[in-house]
């Protein structure tokens, strides 16, 4: 699965994208966030408060309880605001 990180999430993780192979128990975006948080200190800092994150699975905005099984791409980013 291809992970994409944007804005301050990218800065804290330290990369804009990476390939990951989550274990079978990772079923939802929230599970994925918890699993990713254990990958490094940067991941842990960026993903410490999932309520501050938004997600897209295969380029469609989804809630954190959305399924990720079979997804080719998951993006994590802060809430988007307009002006």
C-alpha cells in the first residue's frame, strides 16, 4: 500500500510517501494510523492525535473508521480550510 503524507503530517513523519505492508489486523484507517505510529518517533509525533487527521483511501475522502483492506493508496493530512 502506498502511504502519502501532506503538510505538517509529512514534516513530522519525515517523508512525503512510503510503501507499507500492514498486518492482517489492520482493517480501518484508524487501525492503520495506530500501526504506523509505531514505525518511528516521527510517525508517533505526527499520528499521536488521530482526531487532528483527515484521510483519503484511493483518492476518496473517508472517515477514520473506513476500511483499508485492498486499498492501493491511503493519504493522511490535516483538516483542509479555505479562505
